[in-house]
C-alpha cells in the first residue's frame, strides 16, 4: 500500500474541500504565474480573477500589480480572504450574472471556470467587454482524455465513473479544447496557448490532489455502484508507482488581448 498520501478518508463526513482547492492551486499556480510573468504586467493595473478558489493567484496578482487593484470573484467565498493584501477585494457573485463596467480591467484571469457553465462562450463574450482596450485575458480549462485509454483496469473503471459524475454535475469534458478558438471567436487578438498534462504520476502535486479527492469522495463512487471498494483501493495503491502513471486530462491555457480601438 502506498502510504505517501495519508490525508483524508474513505468514509462520509471527512470532506475537506479547502484542502482540495489549495492542492489544485499548488498544482497549477506555477504554470499560471509563468504565463502571467510573460505578459507585460504593470504596477497600477486593475485585475479580475473569476472563480478565485482559495485566493492564492489573486494574492500573487495583488502583490505583482500593487498599488493597482485586484478583484477576486467566486460563487463561494468561504475560502477566500484578502488578509495581508490591502489592494485585494473579495466579492461573492454568480459569474453568469455578474456585471462589470465596460473596459474596467487591464487583466482578467479565469481558471477551471467556463467548462462548468451552461453557455460558456456567451459568458466569455461578456467578460471580454470588461477588458480595457489592449487588456489581456487568460483562460485555463480542462480537456479530459478518454477513460478507456487508461493504462490500467482500475484506472479505466475509476476514471470513467469519475467523469460520468462530472457530467452529471454539469461539466463539459471537452470545453478546454475549445478555449483558444473561443477566445478568437469572441474578438480577442494576439492569441497564444499552452498545455499542461495532469494525472497520476505527472507530478507530486497531481498524486497528492488525486489521492485526497478519492480518499474524501471515493465513497460516493462506491455507493453509486460505479466502482467496487477494492477497485478504488487498487487505483490508490497505484499512485506514485511507475505502473500507475497516466495522463487523464490536459489543462489548456490560452490568452489574448482586446483590440485597441482606432
């Protein structure tokens, strides 16, 4: 049994969503901040993060653009705090109905947000209008790879069940693949993109996040008859082993600029 990933439980009532959000940030913050560092970020910028999670990226931005302002928005702000960042504001809002002034922000960042919306491109188009002319938007979303291509039987069964639950919750498993083209369709220019693999063995953060999720939420898959307890345990045992290495998803990052009006 692999004992590296000891946090969490297979029993009900042991959920720690904050831990999951923070591990997600641990996995993806380095890539996101590397992209942002290559943009011409300026002190004094006004920035918006949609779906700010536990706020690690919003706090990084606040330090980077000070004395500029950062607004961090999420449907659930239980894990968000502006503590230690006087130029950071936290706001609870539903992204699909949020309304900001045209041209209000020099930078908008949205990570793992649009793929969970019913009409992502319509919301993306609205968000583009919130950019100042010449302002930048960075959108990152997941493209999930087919579960039947997993290298182990336990992986094929478990990933298939997990993806089916995501679909039931309203997620679009293919949206990430659309992000670069969608940015172009809504009118952004100078678009570029990159891809980050995710899955067992892709990084220590991947294994830690996957292990925590399954130890905290795996009982749901067992209760629904999606997987057996022994299949779940076999998948967890494979984390951190060469045989368990897999690529289950791609985080697609794309960014562009709102055209400067002439």
